[in-house]
């Protein structure tokens, strides 16, 4: 887990919208999207859309179009990786 991914997961103990995550991390939009992709592929993060209660299965082809409207939450494996670093 990179330092940036660690910082992202640090903000995802609770369901968090993309815009808030963008503000808290200070990352450029595309960089945040790319890190979220990697975290989703590792099953370290869950994605929710169109509201914070509806989980969305991660699909590489549609993620870019939806990412900025999604909510995110760290998964149990993500929290374990974060806390054992």
C-alpha cells in the first residue's frame, strides 16, 4: 500500500462522497480516480451509487463516468491493510 492509498483509506472509515475525499486528500481528480481504481481492484474499497446505501459493483469500463458521483467506504481487508502497515 502506497502512502497515497494509505491516506485515502484513512478517510474511508465512514461512507464518503468523492468530492469530500477530493478535498480531504488534496489530490488532483484523475490521480484520486486512479488510486480508487487500484483500491477497488484490490477489494480495499467499496463503491456506492447513486446514494450511500446502494453498493455498486466495480466495472472498469463504467467507473470513470461515475466515479465523481460515487460514495466510497473502506472494506474489512482495506482496513486491515491500513492498520497493519
